[in-house]
């Protein structure tokens, strides 16, 4: 497939919930594991530049492997090339080497280059072993050594070469509160020392080279950090002592190849108030053509803070230089930390996978920076807003997130970012449907539907970020109906809308009068006065089991909902009015869970597909609101497995279904003329049966027709791939000539797990591009014409990611 057909516009994802999952390369690229993939993130461009797919299970550890040619002077360009030719360890293991030997999940890895461009790798796993591997030119890695720790296990490992030699030394921090040092000698991995001092599990270890010496930082659940100094011993102390006594730290001695090395405690750093999960030295940098190491240590803790430590120039005493962190929110502390090569940015990853970035400005003040974000569990559903300017997504991480394009004044580059979380719930989110520009309905495992309305303050902020005027976002009637904000009552679980009239300050006499006990305890943020019963309709009850799917019609007047069901009585579709948020109708037909629903673009038909392998079609006529128009039975159904997804063509003539049986079928034509049905008594396939080779978990019609009046469909597969097909009605269905594959995501673009939802932008162009303005009118017209060539497709997957693809219609 040509690269011009499908371009990756945006990837929203976050780091896995493991301590050693993020690594900042010397070239400036951040690598982190996200579900079964490794994401390469450029903090300057603020976007994921590549996804490395290949692992078949969750990535637990990621580490860049750099080759440092000490003493060799190289230019900036050469250094950039060498840095970008470094090996990313987790991807190296999966694609180039078969390093199979651990019987439990690997939790930590580290590696260094040794002679002949070979890579020495240390890995620690939950099977209580640490293994040492040698990766050479062959694609088979050789296991050199296997260290067993009985019932204990090592949390982190770090490799480095002993000063003045090519002998590797391995540091392991484990649950016995010790740091173990091993050296490779006589073809074996021999234990050199066990460093004691920590009083709880050692969570992280990291080596740093300072000329002829090594520094080892270790952090622990005892909330302390210890720095150890390792140097070669000449056997004679040549220091000149004066009359004052000198405090000497105890040294532990070990011998390697007739050379003596000493390890002593350099300092103990106390500043964190909770477990310290990660320590990281500032990477080496080039100065004057030489590779140098700045003594700057970064630490991250479960107390939601990161601290930069460094020795004073005058006394050499280690002190806290900078402390940054998060206050409040649902952050449960930091799992690890990284520092940029130039020391201008520091990064932490949290318990829920979120990345937290701080940047040093020109005044040397540390300020929070913009960084990638995303769901930390399966993304179940997503939807574009009616104007196609932003995306809402829900996931099993119990959050609803809003992503929108953003372009700064300094740069015209458009990047996507998460700007809001309209809902942080106590249940896994399953589905959502937009019912207005700034209003949506969501369903979760709590069996209740919830309606959310954006307050005026959010609309104003959104206008500033997107570069769109507020008048273009809202009509005068919409603006008048928007609440100013929301407040949460004391001991309450749901927020309440606060309108303009509610913000009028109270008089003194009104403040002295309390009509009820609740009036005596006013809400701290907003002070609503005229709350009506209409707000109760923001929760809608009616389903007996967990919500599964939602749909809204194009007129934004009706919402359809369905829940999980194993009996016909629970598999009915419920219809709701968006004006009163009351239940309108119950549509019984299916016997098992309705997996997806879709209203036709003209809002006249409602389609539902189910686990019972059938679909049902409901026609709008009053009264009743909807009546059963057509359906398939078990004897007439073509699909032999669960029907996962469905969608309508943009002209409302055809609908498509996709199933676990690997089949995609177009049905119709569905033509309603003057209220009289023109459909035949039995709707049959009007396309040949398309076999996509894998379970078709999602399908969507592009809202824009292709040339020759053909339709463009996107099909999402259980393996994570997305394929584009052109379907031409009127061709010979029997021969399959009506289908043609015109594009497919490659390995790096595809999801690694099942595609949950596909959703096309409701109009042509790329979101965020239309907000830019050019001085010349001719340039502006050229830009508009160019944008008409593009359509955008948003995808949600069980691999925790939301992706947006730019698709060039001209190249199809």
C-alpha cells in the first residue's frame, strides 16, 4: 500500500503500569511500552512518531541501548546518526532475537555494548531469576548466565563496564533490601558484593560513569536513596592529611582480574515521603568533543513528586535542587522518571500510565509541559462531534476523554491533545453517543445512562484552544441554555448544573434564612439557587444489566440504548427523548445482546445487530414512534456467528454488517418514498459476501462517495488491522467484482488487539486545518481545495489506543 493513501495523524496512548516502562534516548526520542506495543514519542513535535508492534503480550520494560565511543570526537550530525541507530531493547528481543528462557513475566532489562558490536543484556523476571544474554550477529541470543534467588526476586537491574576495563558489572536490587553486585570473570558471573543499608525493597538501581569512577544510585520503599561510589584501588592512600581528623566511610573490597575495586557509601538522600520507585542519572553529553557526565540525579516517588539532586560545587554535599509534582487528582504516585539528554526536561510516568512533563524555561524555572496522554485500558467506543472538530472516547479505564487538534501561534503545525475528561466514573465505560455539539450520553457497567452538557466556561476554553470563534461554536439559543458550570454537593456523587441566574449574590437577609439543613452547608464552587427537577433526568434508568451500545439520530431527538442480555426480555432496545430524557418506547426483537445500533442518515430507519446472529430494521412512523420493518431470523440469517458491527451508507440506501464469521455484507436498497415502502418484503444482500480473513469487529461507511458513485468502507479486524474497500453497486455480486481492496494499515499503523470502533469524520478535510488563516486569498482557496481530497478515520481498540488516520481519496 502506498504511504500516500493512509497517513497516521494522531495516536493517543499512555504507558503501561510498570516501573521500567519509559526510556529517554540520547537522540531525544522517548520510548515507552503501551499495551503490546512500544511507542516512540518526540517531545518537541508532541506526537508519536512510530509504533513498534510485534510483542504478543504486555510490554513490561523498555530500554534504549547506546554505544558510547569514549575519547572519540564526533560532530553533532554524526552523533545524531549514531544516537538514532541505537537499539531499542524490547523491540530487539521480539524481532531480532529469540530470548526465551524465563518462566515468568520479565520486569526489568538493561544492556550495554561489548566487544565486536555485541550487546550484553541483563533481564530480571518474576520467576526469581536474572539472566545474562549475549546478542551478536545471529538472530539467536545466547544465555550466558542464570542467577537464581530462590523465593526472592530482583526489581531492577543495571549494567556498566568497570572503569579502565571491559569487564561488565551487574547491579541488582531486590526484595531482600540489598543491592547485589556481580562481575563477569573467568567465563562466569560471580558475586562481588552485597550492599546493605536499605530497610525495605530496593525498587531501582542506575549506574553513572564519572571518568575513572562509577556511581550507583539505589532507591527503596524505605523512602530513601543511597548513592554508592565504586573506584579502583591502588593499594596505597596517597591523600595528604593535615592535623584534623578525616571521616572515612567504610569500603567494601573485591578483586577482578588482579585489580582491586572499592565500594563506599557516598551519600543518603532523604526527601521523599513515600516509596521511591525510580532513580535516573542525567545522560552523558558532549562538550568540547568529549563525552561528559553531569552529576545530576532524578528520583520519582509514590508521594507524587520528583526531585533533582546534585552535589554543591563548594562542599560536595548532595542537596535537593528542584522538586516538582502533582497535587490532587486521581494520580496515585510516580512509577519512574527520565531526564532529557540536555537536562532541560524531566518526565515521570504515573500509576495510571499518564506521563507528566516539566520543562525548564529561560528563567530556569520548571513549568509543566504538554505531553501525550490516552486511555490505560481498552477503548470501547468513540464519536466525532457533529461538526467534526473533536473526538470523544470512552474506555474500560472508567474515563471519558476529549481529544482536539491544537496549533500554537508560533507554529502552524497541528497536533492533537486531550483537553478534557468530561467523566471519571466508578464503573467501566462501554458506549457513548453525541446528541449535540457539546452534549453526549454515556453508558457504563452501572446499568444507568448519563447525560453530560458542556458548561459555558468549557466552550470558551475550547474556542481559544481550537482557534474557532465562540459565535461559530454556538447559536444564540444554545448560548442562552448553557450552564455556567457545575458543583458537587457535600457527600454527593453527581455534579449539578449552575446557570447564570444562580450566580447572583445573596442579600444579607437571605443569608440569614435557611429553609432546610442542606442550605446551611453551601457548595464551595458554585451556589445554585433554582435547581429544578429537570436535572434528575440526567440519569436514566430502565435497563436491567450493564450498558453495551448507544446510538443517536441525525436530528438529535432520539437516543437508542441496549444492554447485555442472555434473554429476550433484556435484549430489547430502549428509545429516549432528548427533549425530556424520558423513555419513549421499547423495541423487542432480539434474544441476545444487541452489539451495535445505527440510525440512517435521514433518521427514518434504525438498524440493530445482535449476538443472536440476526439484524432488525425499525421504521419511523407515528404512532408508534418506531415499528419493526424487517428482520432476519435464524433460518434466513446469512451470518453464522455474532454480528459485531453495522453502519449506513451516506445516502441511507444501504447498510452493512460485519461478523465474527469473517464476512462483510451490504444489504438493501432501502428507499422510502413519500412514506410508502419500496423495499421488497424480504431484504436480501445486494453485494457479494466479502471474506476479510479474520473476525470483522468494526465496519463503517465513509460519508463521502468515491468516484463512479462507489462507496468507501473501513473494516476493522480482530487482529488489529484496518482495511479499506470500495464497493460498487450494480456490479456482478456473484463474482465478487463489486469489491476492491484499496488500502490497508501496515504493521506499524495497525492496532495490536481487536478494533472496537471505527468512526469517520462527518465531512471532508482534516480537523484543525480549516482554522488556519493565510494572507493571500488564492492560497486560502488552494488550501480548501487540497483539504477536500482528504477524509479522516478515528479508531478505538482494545490495545488502549485511539488513532486518527488521514486518508487521501485521490490516491484510492
